[in-house]
C-alpha cells in the first residue's frame, strides 16, 4: 500500500489540465503542444513510464511522441464531423503515465474555418397559396444548411425582387436563421398563376459563400382557414434509453374548413435536422411523436421539434408548432478507458484485458460505486489504487477453439437508497495461437483406381482440417518420400500442396502392380509449424486390356499354326490335339472360351468350348479328304472382348506298321490324357474342399470381430495346375474371388520400353482357364 503522501501527490498530478487550440483541416503530424513541458515532466522518463493518450471509445486523433513529449495530430480533423453544429468544439484527452500511474487531462479546441458554402437540401420546391389569403401571410421557408458555425454559418437571406413578397429572417439561436416569406398583397390567380422566386443564403466569411434555391408559388382557390393547434405549447420529459417505439406526446390541431380542406395530416417541419429525424417520427394521422432510436442524455439534453399540421385542401394550409422534449438523465455512466480488442488464447491468468472507470455525480453514499462482472465468465474485476477505477483481468486459461469471444456484462451499483445501477457490455475477442495439428478426415485412406489411367490426371485426393484460424489453419500437403528412392513408386506421384489432389505421372498396369501404399503429410503455416501424416492404400482394378495369347500350336516362325497327323482308323472321340492359350487379365476379362470358326467337314471334328480339346466325332471313311484345316477363335469374356486365332491342320495317314510306334505312342498319349483328367478331377476336388474350408474360416473370423469396411486384398491361393490362380478381396459388406492367370508376388518397378506404363518383371505361368466367383 502506498503512503498517503504519495497517493495525494498522484491525485494532485492527475488533476492537472492543459488546453490547446488548432484549426480544423491541419495536416497529419502537425504539433499541437508540448505536453511534457507544460506538465513539467522529464522527457527521458516518458518512454519508460509508457506515456500515451487514452480516449476511451472515441476515435484517435492525436498521439504523444514518447521521445520529445509533443502532442501531434494523427489525421486530418473535420470539425463538422466531430462536433457537428456545436459552437465550441472541444476534444478531451486523457494522458496516462504508468509506474507510478498518473492521469492528466488535455483539452484541444478545434477552430472552425469557412470551408463550406450554404446549401438547400432541395434546389426547387413549390408552395401553394390561395388567392383569398390576405396580405401578411407568413410562410416559413426551408433554411439553408451550412456545416460551419459562428460567423461562417448562414448570416443572411435575400429574395429576388418582386411585387408580392418580402423576406423576413428569424433567429433561432443555435438552430440558426430561418427565412420567412411574407405576403405583401393579395394574389390574383387570374392575373398570374405561378410566381417564381429565387432565395439566396449567404454566410459571413470573407469572401462570403452562398447557395440558392428556386421557389415556385402556385396560386389556388379558396382554402381560407389554417390549422390551429389545441395547445399553445408542448413540453415533455423523457428518460434516456427509453425503448424505441414508445409514444412520448400527441399533438392535436383543428381546421374550421370542411371536407378535405379540414382534414389534417401531421409531419416534421421542413427545418428539422437529420438527427431529430433519426430519433423521432410523427404518425401522420394521429399526431403521435414516437421514439425510433436510443436517446442519450450525455449526447443532448433536450430537443426542440417542429411539428407541422397541414390540411388536405386544394391549396393546403400549414401551421407549425414547436414541441420541447427534455431528456432525463439515468445512472448509466460506465466508461471503458482502455481496451484490448484481441486477447491471445494462451494468455496467463491475471492478464489485463481492459481498464474500467466509473463516475457518479452524486455525493456521499449516493456516489459510492461498486463494480462487478454479472455473468459467469472467465474474467474478474480487480480494483485499482484510484477511486472508481478497475482492471478487467482473466481468471483462467482460455481456449479459442471452445469459445472465440465473450460478451462480458459489467454492472456498476451505487450505495444510495434506493440503489441505482448501470450496465456496460464489452465484447472480448479471443485471438488464435497455433495449438492444433492438422487432422485428416480419414485415417487411413483407401482408394480404388482402374488401370491404364491417363498420366497427369488426378486420381484421388486427401483432405485435412485444422481447428485454428488464419495462417495457423492453412494446410500444405506433401508426399513422404524415401531417401534415395528415385525408382520407388512415390516418385511417380505428385500432390497439389494446396488442396491435396494427387496426380499419377504414369499409368498403372494391374498385371504388374495390384496394390501399393504411401504416406501424405499435412502441415500448417503456424509458428511453431505443426503437422500430421496419414497412410494411403491404393488398389488397382483390372481392365480388359490384354488379348489372349496362343501357347499351342506355335510354328517355327512364331505364328499360331500347327500340323497334326492321325491314322485313318481312329475311333470317334479320339483326341486330335489341344489348343492352349492364356490371358494376363483376371476374372471375366481373363476367362477364355474356344470356338470353331472354320472347318473342312463339320461332321468330323468337335472343339470343347472350355478346354480347347479337338476330338473326332466319327470314324474316318475312304471318301474323307486326307487333309483338314481348322480355324479356332479364342476370346475372353470382357465387356469388349479381345480374341486371338489359331490354325490346326489335321493330316490323315494310313495305319501301316511303320506307324505302329505312333499307335503305341498315341495310346500312351490317350492314357496320359486320361491320367491327366483323373488327376485334374482330384485337384479340382481338393481345391473345392480347400475353398469351402477357407469360406468357413473367413465366416468365423468375420463373426468374431467387427466388420472392417476398408476394402483390401486377401492372400492369393497357391494352386499350380491347369486351373488359374485366385485372388480374394473385400469391398464393403461383399467379398469377391477373382480367378485368373497366376501372378508373381513382389512387384517392382523396372525401366522398360512401355512408355507411360508402370511395369513388373514377367514371372507368370501359363493359364488355361479363368473364372470369377462372387461370395455374398
């Protein structure tokens, strides 16, 4: 606690006040005065004590240079915007010094210059006067508006020369001078229907400035009674902060005329300024004056409103009446002296957010104020050494991701009886720090792409999000690559660093590569930089892009053509030969079917659709030709099937003794084929049993664990024979078995002559049949 002498000295220093004067419109950087010199402060202590200007919620126009203690203009000041039409334009500043705390009050008077000319809101307007109106009629005209004050405001009005009207000027004090048109003699509509006048407004500058408006007066017939208000004066008291939509007073007028000449409508007078029009409106039918904006005693203590009653005659007559509205002050004086609009979320408890000052004009207990935070918020008010001064500080660690701003309600309550209170709401924005890493929307990612994709085209994309904001939430993507891995798969992938879109630089070949895996890293732009990575699993889907390849027959020159010699005495069902082929695709794309396209005699030979075996249909006769040509078509079962052809020439030879060995060989071959068929049947049975056992095991595994919705390839069936190998994989709730040519495992990338195709070493065995099975 400071000694009383020091507190008294601080209070004495805080009560010092300086006044300066400058003209409006001076340039930025203009020196206003030497605050350090006028207050007797040492220049070398200003920066250490944090000397600054505190203006509360008003805009900043000045600053103190902490090096020389001089008050400078921050930006050009327009007196008319700052003080509107007030005679004295004063800007009150608070100069605050810390360690120890001192407050000095500085008043800067903004002097007016004649930088505006008088102007009328309407350059042309019309008046209607009945020809029966007697001389002496007084019509209040629209006043010119000049934002300048004093002698630079409107000083006089002039009317163009005429025989029927003269001009009078009424001084309304702070409201300015108002022109009044006076009728000198009765108008005669039959003589002159329209009178055109020119009204000029002139200010008091040297040289003076002026503005004009044209007045057109239409002379109409006989509406000879003007509206009369029922009250001589209207005055009302209204509390500040009265809710909008409240009716504060009702004016009433009457007209002795009948019909439309006696029906009245009410409106604001033509000289009511824009601020009054913002605050009040008049019901045109009832004469009720209604609040339409918040009233503030501190801004204006009273308003004089001109109400106009006009009849609906062919030449409407109008009467003006002033209504005095006095604003009653309420206890609502909480002032935010200094406020930090952005509070970092990692601020420590006890960090000062704002300085609050409260004033109460009452004395004794009626002016003793207690201030507190009304709602449950992570802030509290700490009293300062000065009376009615508080610091709003944090009481716990904040998290912007949970709540980005707080609306803190501060209540000030005095000790009077009855106690009066006032409230002030402060909006505190929590600024972001980089405390959240990017999070991928999926982890891991699984994608399926069809082989033979276009190089350079997007194949899929990954996405991450960051709960921070601004640069802390901006995300950059990159593929994690192995060191020295120029020939690895990731070297053929590229990623858009901004949106995570992944592009393949070369096309994929299912027959060479079925699946691969890599990692993507997402990093933000915060300080410190935070990142996260995700695994991406990619499965290649097969396309029918491989035509069948004939393995037998093959001639010495590489063409699919062979010659078979058989004796004429063979029986029906004799195996002539077997066409062998394979397809590198899998599933239906690699399932081969054989068909006989051309044959010399259809009654002699038959081709098995699935095995490619050629057998005799009957025994040969003496009349059968000695040579027969068979053209066999081999095609797959893809959506757009691919095919190949083979030619077999069958020659019939006589069964002589020289061919006895051949007969024995043929018999042995038939026996061998029979044995192969027998073993094939045994192999098929064994495979079927193993397949059923695998299905049962898979079903048991699925029942014993939760469903894995991530599609992946299952182990390859290791069967070697005339049947093709199989690959099982799951997709969602369905499982598939793809049966096709046996492939090698352990894909690698090797350079070759395949252009933009990812290739693998060819380690395939010869298949004969392919099939696709669906397992629900």
